C-alpha cells in the first residue's frame, strides 16, 4: 500500500490559519490600544495601527514621536500605558482566536 504525503497541504493550511489569526488579533489589539490611549488632540490614538512583521509576529504601534513618553512616562509625567496592556492583557482571548482559526483550517 502506497502512502501519499499531504505535508505541503497541511503546512499551507496551518500557515493560512496562523496568518488569519494574527490579522484578527492585531486588529483587536489595535482597538484595545485605541480605547486605552489618553486623548488630547487625538493624534496619538489615530496613529495606532497593526501590521504583520513576519509569519509569526503581529505588531501594534505608532510612529508618533512622543508615544514612548506617554506609554512609559517621564520624570515629569506618569506613565499612561496603552500598548502593553492591549497586547498583554488579552492573552486568553488571543489564544482562543488562534485555536479557532486552526480548527477551521
């Protein structure tokens, strides 16, 4: 009896599921960060976005120069984190999304 390898199809399906999950998770993390972001003019909040960095990494962030000072604080201003809690604070939810996408194939 001859066996047929389905390795390529399985790896392709896994890669597609992972890419879909990362996009969903990135969008959700972006939304959470925008909800947590302190607002004065709205520039910082409106600049928050997400993108897939590589096949295993989705990043959320901003290109606004003062963003690190808001997130981390300064000697004159308390930290007002919005990115880290958006990424770290929802691990179980993000894991469930990945598992769901893997089940779909």
